[in-house]
C-alpha cells in the first residue's frame, strides 16, 4: 500500500514538532508548512491525502487556507483550534473542514481522528465501486457514486464528513439516530466523547440544506424528515 501523505500546517514550533514526530511514527509521510500562503503552496506541490491545519496562522488564517485548498481539490481536513468556540468551529466546517480538535489535545486523540478520516475516505471509495443508486427523498437527491447532493434541484456542496453524515441519516429516513450511533457510523468513534462534533456538523448541514430537513429530538439525536417540502 502506498504511504499516505499528510500536510501539517502549524506555526507553533513545539506543537508542529510533536505532531510531525507522532504522525511519522505512525507510518505517515508528513510534510510541513508554517504559515497560510506556504500551506496553500505546499498543498499544490505535495498533493497530500489529508491536511492537519491550525486556525491561527501568519499570512492568512486556517479558514482561508481551507477555503483555497478545497477549491483546488477536495481533501479531508482536520482543523486545530485554540478556542472552544462553536462559532469558530462552524466557520471551519463551512469552508470545508471535516473535523476539529481543540488545543490542548492528546496525541492519541489526534492520531485516532486522522485514522478515522482515512477510514471514511476508504469507505466512500467502496461505495463508489459498489455503484449504489441515487436516493430521492422528498426534496433531497443524494448520489452515493458521485457524492453529489441536490435540494429542490439546486446542487449543494458538502464536505466529505457532511456527505457521510447526511448519507447515514438518509439510510434510515424518518428514524431518530442517536448521537452515539452517528459517531460510531460516521466518525468511527467507539465512545460518546464527541457529541458536540455531531451537533456542530448538523448545524453546518442545516445551514446548507435548510432547517426543515433534519429534525432534532432533544436528548436523543436527529432524523431526516423525508416529508419536508418547504
């Protein structure tokens, strides 16, 4: 198997060195950049399979880096943020990030998130190979092969994680899926420590799809409303 390449964009030397060393120890090919413009150039030059991206960077911030690289080529992005601020997280998700970690974080958790992102990439490739049919659910059209989504005829750009989350909900239309089940099936997490991650991604999906397609069942989880027609 070809060694997977990760681009690490982090300007704090201590964090950069620690993440670089740990990811290399895990068997990844890791390249580094230390500011926004260099990060975008490294992405173009190095063609990484995944990007670990700090939000606060010199030159321009991680959100702008994410926006630019996703316009070049869709790629999984794990964002690192120093603020446990939902607004900051939602901005990151809106520009194409797939997941985020709040500093300080444990290296074990970062490695687990990276591995989960790669597993989702592999699972998406398997779905394409399986040639699954387009799903038509009320105003929603979801094509697993091309990973394209339309709502009322308009194409909606989703990140890989957002698509997987929507596909999971669409696999059981009308059924309430718990946050724990969504974490297990979409994020491949074995514990329930990331329920806020689910909530943040649901908010991101609603911002793109419209607020009427996903129903919240407080204290339980979420359901795709196939009868939504507004």
